[in-house]
C-alpha cells in the first residue's frame, strides 16, 4: 500500500466482496441486480476503483447492508486481521511487482482466510524476533532474494555502465582521477578528502554525500580501489537517476526499502563500470582452461582488474551465470576479529538454490574445514592468501569448487575478511573448469555447522554435534515406538 487512498479502496473492495459472498452471489449475480458491469464490480473488489456516492447507495440497498458500514474503513471481526497487514511496512515499502506479484491478488488470497494467514504471519514475526531478525535484516534478505530471482544479472544497468565507460573513454582499469572528472564536470560535484576521525567518526564511515551542495567527502583512510568504488557508485546514482538514496557509506541509517534497492542498483553499476563484463568473461574463461589450479595466477588475474578481491569476487556472481551457465553458485564474505575465535558471515548470495553453506543467526560454529575460514584463521599480518578446495557435503552429497581470498580489512582494528565463491560441480561446470578435475585441488569433507555435522573424526570441531544428536535421538525413539506398536498390535 502506498497511500491512504489505496487503503480506502482496498478496504471498500473487501467489504463489498464480503457482503456479496454472504448472499452467495457471483459477480455476475450482483451485476444483474444492480446494472453495474461485472468488470467494473471486479475492479472495485480488487481495490482499483472506488464508486461514486449514488453507486455505493445502490449497492448497499441491493446487498441489504448499511451505507455507513460499507464506506467505513473499520473492518469487522472476520476481516480485522487484514487491516494490520495492509498498513504494515510490507505493503507500504516493498514493491511486490519486483517479484511478479500482483498486490490485489495477494490481498484476495489473504481475504479468503484472514485469521489463518494472519496467524501464519504472526508466527513468522515471532520467529524473526526470537532470532533477532529486525526490519533491516529482513529487507536485506528481500534484496538478496530479488538478486537470486534474476541470477544477479541486470542487463539495463550493464548497458548504462558500458555506455558511460565508452562515452568517457575510461582506461581498462579506471582510476579515481577519471571518475572524479565525470562527477565534477557532468554532475557538478565538489569532492574533498577529510579526516573523519577528527570529528569523532570511526574508520567505518568511508564517505559522506551532502546533497545540499553536491559535496562528496572521502575518508583519508581510503585506498585507491575503495575510493574508486565509492566514486563509481556516485556516478551510478546520477546516471540511473536513483532517489531516495543513502548519503553515507558504509550504511548507517535505514530509511526505506526503496533506498536499499537504489543502494544495490548503484553498487551493481559500480561493479559493471570498474570491471567490464567482456574483459572479465574472456580472462576468467582462459583461467578456467588451465589444467592445474594456480593461486598466484588467480591473484594476478584479480590485480589485473582491481586491488579489491571483494569487488572481483562479487563481479564473478554477475558474469558466471550469464556467460558460463554456472547458475548453481554461492558467494560469501566472512569476518573475524583479532583475538576472537568467532567467525561471522557478513554478506551472502545464493543463486538457483539455497546452497549448502549459509548464514545462521543461532551462534552456531561454521565448519572450520571451509577453505575461506581456514584462510581467515591462518592469516598473518598484512598478507593476502588465496586457495581453493573441493568441498564435499556428506549429508547432501553435493560438491563445490570453492575459491577464496583472505586479507586484512584496512577499515577496522584487527578484523580480517575472507571472500569466496563456490560453484556446484556438475557436468556443465566440470566441462567449463579444467582444473576442477585435477589433483591440484584437494577434496575435503565438510559440514555446515559443528552443531549439525556428522563428521565424527573432525580435527577442528569447535562444538559437539548437539543438533544432530537430538535429531538422531528422535529417530531412535521413533524406531523404538514402531517396534513397541508392532509387538502389541
């Protein structure tokens, strides 16, 4: 729902439908009795139209209900659960059309069993509260689902980035001077470098945009690639005409879902502008033809495009499904603080299905056999570590080629990051990636979390398999009950 007018029309339509169904009349029956066309009545019930005063009076007389009850926005007991849903942020902010969902169709589904649907929604809300799933995390999950729906590839944005690249004759590896020139000359920006710490802000504030005078302030701690990404995002906001938008990077204030989507679109544009699809597709295709896994060559490939492994890995999630048909993949970004054993998943993306390694909000321990976590734990000083392995998930039987790079995060005190992309090994991917069949990539049996892992002899287990043990206990009890029943029937 976007306006009060939408809400009024929707409520009136629901009430009209309710009164008609009380009479056991079809839309055609009501049309015959009122002389109002069936199509117009259908639009009224679907919340698209609101009839004039005389039509409402006629409908109330034919349906033998009070005029005031029909036009009131107060819903009776049977429909009252819908009111809260209609007024919720879910309908106000999330553009359901992104997922091909018709708002009125969804409302009609809810109206058929409002109590049951509301109970179901309340259950989800209760679960989200128990697992500390706030509004922000929910909306980020919606954005990820949107990305996954489109294989994280958006041709219109790619085309805009390509046009910008050509129009400004950018170098193969665009630099900050080129990008600043676009913002200053084409969009009237003023760009300054500022020591945010002198104002009490931490290094996490990388940039601040002041719309009143089109001033972009950049943190003095930014390296070249971090600066490039921020500048490319700003170009994206302008070329794609995105508003509303966040004015800080990293994200600090959460205002609306639309703002979150525009942040995603500008980030996608930045990746497309900084790493051209055609160039990366060619180079990664050549790398896949190598008979052996060679980490140094992969690192060299990353540096050919950017000094930011994060940007490179994420760009692969745009390219691989589109140009190589490898749609079963995941991307994960892990973080680990200094002097802490806790590893967290900061970002994740799963294409085509919910792949085996995924984030959880229950403080369970992610498998230490994952190559990205092994890299992260063993990282020393300012080094960068790149490795690969074939992760075989015993429970699902699926195997993934996982490539990972770990590095020190320059914007935090002792926090390191690890990026990885995992590609499901099947006939298509094995055909495209030669070194996945070689002995240069070790196959390792892995789990998801220690608490649910069935690998008995794991040398890096961080916690007992309590969740698995509970499941096994329940299965054993079921078998015992089956034997008892058999004995006494």
